[in-house]
């Protein structure tokens, strides 16, 4: 009887939480309460271009102090200039090679000394190389996994302790739909993003286990975005999953942070695709990937 009672409670809670998650995911963000990021210190990796730059500008416009990490000094400087001209906000940049754990650690120390504790960490930087599995070199595999996964781990390790001490903070992991759904021709990228999703899940569970409810997390899984990493001629979209624009994705990410959303998949059709592929037979899942334009092999790739 006791076991049945526990199961019934679990079932009711599960149904309630499922309905709540679905409603929250599809509600217009304008109706959800938003927290202020004014005065918060926001560190964005890969802020010298693409989504990282767009995020930096938006957070600055909302009154946050922006810290940019990028290996591209020219791009980072351009982002800083845009912020100062458009938002008249505080912004600084640091040269960081995310392939170096020691450089991440040393620059993290500099940030804490020169700027202060980071309140919002956006692990945005990433690279993609489109090649068949047998054509991937050791260098490609190692660099992709290091930038897309290991760097997230090391950056989080360096800034999480201060968040835990204050029970205040937010960590954003910019993964990809490729972290939920495999894609042909992008084996190294797909593996790195699956690892990033797994790391983020462990991080979230650890925060819950520690009772640190003031430190929030957001996992972002967008479809292909029109950035230097995935250009329009190189990537095929579909009516179900069109190619996304940088500004659109940046807006959704900032809204997700402000509403403390735990998961952001964009476009919204992605929620259904991920769910269906977890329950459908493999043959049907393959058909769904083809219909959504996911199973493609791309000839070109660049860093973003």
C-alpha cells in the first residue's frame, strides 16, 4: 500500500511538472516574469563574433558589465567598440586560447582580480569541422573536443566556486541540436556537443544536490545558425527547421536567462523532434532527421 501511495504521488507530480514544462516552453516569453541582469558581470566566451557578439551587445544594453573572452583580438575589440557606442556600457576583453587549460585558469584569476566575481557565465565558443569519420584527423578531433567540451568544463570549474559561495549565479551552456540528435558528416562536432549536454546535466544535478537554488543553469540547443561556422550555402534548412538568424537566437538566449529557463531548444519544433526521436523506431527517426534536414554532410566549416 505504501509503495502504491508513493507511486501515485510520483505520477501526479510527474504529470504536473510535464504539463508545466510544456506550457512554459511554448508560452510567449513576454508573459513570463524576467529577472534583471543590471549590474551583473557577464562573461561570454567567443564574444568576438557571431552569437557571442550578439549576446554581449544585448546583455550590455540591459545594464550588465560584459567580459569577453576570445582568441580573435580584432573581433573582440570590435565587439567592445560596438558596445561602447550602442549601449554606453562597461565592457572588457581578454585574449584566451580555450585549448589551454592553464590559460583559462590564469585568465580567470585575472578577471576575478581586475573585474570581480562573474555572475553569469556563457560558455558560447565553439568550432565545427564537417568531415566523414575516416577523414577526421587527430588534430581535428582533439581541437573540437577541447574547445567545445573541455573548455566548458575548465571555465565552469574556475567560476563556479564563487557562485556557490554566494548562492548566486547563472551558467549557460551553448550546445546544439547536434547534442541531442546525431548528424552525418559532423561526427567530432556531434560527439563534443553530446558531451557538453552531459556535462551540463551533471552540473545541474550537482547544484540541486548541494541545495544551491540561487545558481541557475540554462542549456541551449539551437538548430543551425547563420554564423561564420555554418554559412547559408553550406547548410540546408527545411520548413520544419529553418536556418536561424544570429539576432533571433541571441534574443531567445537572453530571454531564457532572464526567465531562468533550464532548457532552450530553437526553433520550437526542435522540442518535438528531440522527443519523438527518443521514442520512435530507428528507421522512423532516420526519416524524421531527413525531413528536418538534419542528416546532411557539409563540405565547409569555419571557426565561430
